[in-house]
């Protein structure tokens, strides 16, 4: 079943992990996919991996100017969008007493300000019936130590999905959130932890998941595609949690 035949889809942060899995899933179902990221080499590898005429554009998700340039680049290529997966962001953790202003500013720039103005810039390019899916996190719900800034940024995104839905729905676009629990992605290798600490951290997190394991990027991608497809046209301003039961404890 090719639910996205003749459609164009944008995935921000699409060069690895959840974003790449979603981009490949969209392409496998017929979409022309545009991905963004900051690492040009990673983008080139991902573009080749996705295939199906994928387009890779370098973009900094935390920059308002870059958000506008991305929309301009798409418009210059005559592209209109049927779905957008707002996936790019950062995850930085620190105890409350050690949180710096720069950690706060960098996190909110990448996770809230950038996505907000990216959606604003892309709005004129959305086709009627378009779907926007925002990547949230169960950290917005569970009060995990050391995640205060990250969790707050994701809580802001979840709230935005509701208010932006109200504003964009009259224009024919809907906004929803997918909130993952622990997913096996390169993100965990970017936390600045040594191998032993990283392994212990992963084991502690896994012990909190009733399903007994981390999720896969492909499992999350399937939910993203469901929220993007016409089959979910009556789902508006909602949050779907994909966490193996972690947030139910």
C-alpha cells in the first residue's frame, strides 16, 4: 500500500535515527522526501540510502533565519508539502543545580523556537489536507531527574500542537505529536557519557519499560506515517505516546 504516492514530505533532522527511519518509510510508500540536517556528509549518505529522488538540504533547526531559508529553497524548487515531520532537536541533560543559561537557550532554540518558526515559514507551502507531526517526548510527562530543560522544551511542543492545530485547521492542515519513550538511536551516543556510564544508563532506563526493551526507530516511524496519512484525518491536536508502557508506571 503506497499511502503517499505523488506526495512530497519534509523530515527535519532526517539524516539519522528516527528521522531517517521515517524518511525511508515515507519513500517506501511512494513519497518524494526532503530531509534536513547540519552534517553534509551524513545528509549525502542518508539521501542515497533513502533513494526515490530524495532531496537533502543543510539546515540548522535552531535558527529562525535558516527556517525561512528552508521554506524559500523549497518554494524555489516549486515544492508544496503534503506532510511535515518536525523531528530535529537536541537532548541535553544536567542536574538542576548545574543547568546553565546556554544549555537552556540552546535547547529551547533547537526544540521550540526553531520548530515554531519553521512551521510558520512552511505554512504557505502546505497543501490542503496536509499533516504536521511534531516529535515530542515522554520526558514531558514523567519527571525524570536531570531532564528539566529538555522535558520543558518538549512540553512546550506538545502544547503548540494543540494551539497550532486550532490556527492551521481552517487552512486545511492538522498538527499532532508523537512522543517516544526510549528508542535505540544514535542520540544516546551523543550524551557525552563514557561507555560504562552509557551502558549503565541504558540498563536503568530499560528496567523502567514494561515492554522490557528499547523501541526501534522503525516502530516510531510507523506511528509518524499513520498520523501523516489520510486515514488519520480525524486526529487533530493529539499526542500519541510510543514508549512500551514506560509512562504508565
